[in-house]
C-alpha cells in the first residue's frame, strides 16, 4: 500500500485532502453535547437576610455556610458575596468532568448541616442550592405599555406567573428576578412606641402571632357520637392580606380595657419587598429577569424555548406589557451558525474539484489538469505540478 501511494502521489494528495474535508464537514454537524466540557461545573447557594447589613450577612450567614462546605468531592475553589440588601451568594466550582447532579446533592447535604445555625428569618425563607452557569445567557425586561402597573406590580406578576414556567424549561439552570415583588411594609414610629412602652420586638411578636394559619378541625369528626350525620370541615381566615387587617393587629391591652393597635404606632402600606434596585425600559419603570444556562445545555435551543414561552404567556397579561430583551448572548451564536451554514457548500466544490482532477490524471508522468476556476488556488496548483514532476 505504501508503494502504491509513492507511485501515485496525486492520488495520495487527493485522499489526504478528502479526509481533511470530511473532518471539517463533520465539525459543522457535530452536536454540542459531543464537545468537551470547557467551563467547570458550578453550584450556587443563595440566601436572604432581610434588613441586615453586608457585615452581618457575612458573619451570620455566609461564613456559617462556608464552614460546612468541606470534604466535597472534586471541589476546586469557591467564591462568596454578601450585599447590603441582605443577599448572600456562594458559588462552588468543581473540576471539569464532575457530575453536576452528584455535586448538587453533596452541597445540599452540607447546607442542611449549616441550616440550624442560621438566623430564624433565613431559615423561614430557605436556602436555595442550584446548578447553573455563572454568566447570564439572557436578560429580559417587562414594562407597562399603558402605565397601569408600576415596577413592584410587574415584579410581583413575574414572580407569581412567569418565573415558575421558565424554570421548568429544559436547559434553564436559574431564572433570577431583578426587581421586587409586593410586600406589606410596616414603618414604626419610635416616639409613639416609647409613649406606649413598646419595642420593635413586641411588634414583631404580635405580627407573627396574629398572622398565621391555624387549622381548626372539623365538626362531627371521628370519633363521633351516636346519631351524628354531618361532617363539616371548618375553615377560618387567619392569614392577613390587606392593609386594614394589618393595621388592626393588637399590640397591647391596658388594664382599663383600652387597646393599642399597630396603626397607633406605625404606618402600614403595600410596597416593594426591596428598594435597593430600580429598572427602566425606554424611560418607563420595568422589572427584569435573567436566565442562566444549566451545565451542558444548548444555548440556542434554550433561548428559543424561553422566547416561545414568554410569547405564550404574554397573551395572559392583565394589561398591556412591553417585552424587551436587554441582553441575548444566543444572537451572536445564531449568527455564526447561519454564517457557517451559508459557506458550508464550499467544501463540496472542493470535493468535486479534487475528484475531477484525479479522474483527468492518467499515467505516472502526466501532470494533473486542475479544472477549478478559483484564482486563490493557483499557488496550490503550481505546487502540486512541481511535486508531481520531481517525484516522477
């Protein structure tokens, strides 16, 4: 076989170049799942301590969780951040090739060990452990087209109706809200608290005790008396929802029968859960959300699915809402994909040219007739002729 290719150098050139062209064509059709994983898998831990400063969050939340994150397999390094808005974020990076699902389970087990040492407020809100890429793939903004919804109404609608379906899309690692949803705000007046001999702790205890869901049981439940024919489940409204209901919370009952309510020492209003960030779209208040990819997910298919889901949900919006994509990294990838497919026909022309060249070559001392008309290949034609003459 070696002697055959030595005696037929032109044929050897053609076979070698055809093999290289076949590899180039295979690369354009290779799915993303077949490429090696370059970015290391990462697991993010998120917690919120409302009202705490960055130093308190670092001491009571971030450092407590970090102390338990030891002994995890293939852990490379970790980074943490504590913000003045009470948010704590810890990101763990693992060696390439690590199973993200196994790493998430191990991190979740370590977080469970640190949960009892966290403040009660953090425990009630929960600590989330998610696997997602570090960078945002897409950022989308919702703004009210008719001005009937402010940024808090938009953020509340996104959190309740949009982010849930988006998180269930295959390929979405995390859907993060850049805004604030509705929350009942209680602004205490320290002078009035002092006049009634009350503290902020008394107000907090009263709100927690009177704003809770209590099961009251059933009428006629087992064991029932003889002749009992009815079984009626009882349902009472114990969770407060409106501003008036919160204003009427009892804080103190005096010996003369007079009472002190929450509205006597505080101002109650329905506002935003956080006032640390603001977003605008075309000069109008807006609420943003970001999409992060899950490990080994396809950015193009995920972005297409997210946009299709947003378009599907847009028909259920209560008011006119404008949707704008502030950032979409899949656009450049889609452009490169279209560009590569537009030029993918050139290797087929090269294939035809080399096939014709090999068919027109006969005998050991004949030079190949290069019929391809591109001028850019004239140096290659000349080099092939010189190699053929020197060999023969």
